[in-house]
């Protein structure tokens, strides 16, 4: 079992920061604070690293705890990216946000497919168990 509670807290913290950032961007008095977006994006990078590190131990219960919040972070990051593309001073973050969105979406998909659905798929389990009996040493 992974540290789902800690991952969940991490996701909520990113969500709050992203939401706060979006509210400031929407304000007509918005003034870019040096490093604010960078801090949010660094936090997202740490979350991605954490999910990669914990991937093998994530269970369905863990995902039920942080999965909905992860989807919110992904959608918030997408909205932040759309809004930042309208502001010339924020366009430099576009590619990094795009990569982070793709990474989080892929992680979310892989967790659902390989950590939740795959163990329940009896046909897949039979296929994998039959592969254990095959000698692949002659290929190398």
C-alpha cells in the first residue's frame, strides 16, 4: 500500500495553489510575481515523481482516496495553461505545463489500467501465468 494520504495532501496543496494562481491571473490588477508559477510547476513535478516512485504499491483503495483530486489537479493545470497562453509574460511556461499535463494524465491512466483493472482481469492473469513457463533465454 502506498502513502495515499500523503499523496492526497500533496495534490490538495497543488490544487489550492493553482486555484489561487488562476484567481490572481483573472484579476485586472494582476502583476506577475517572479517565481510563483515556477513554484507551482515544481510542486507538480514533485507530485509526478512521487506517483512514479509509489506506482508499484498503489492499490485501488489508495487511488479511490487521491484519484478524484488528481483529476482536479489535471483539469486545473489545463485551465492554468489555457489562461497563461493569453498572457505574453507567462507563455514561457506553456511547454512545461503541457509536459506535466501529459505526464499526470499518463500516470492516471496507467494507475487505472495496470494497478486497478489488470489484477481483476482473469484472462490477462492466465496469459501472464502461461508466459512464466516459456523459456526466452534462446532469444538472447
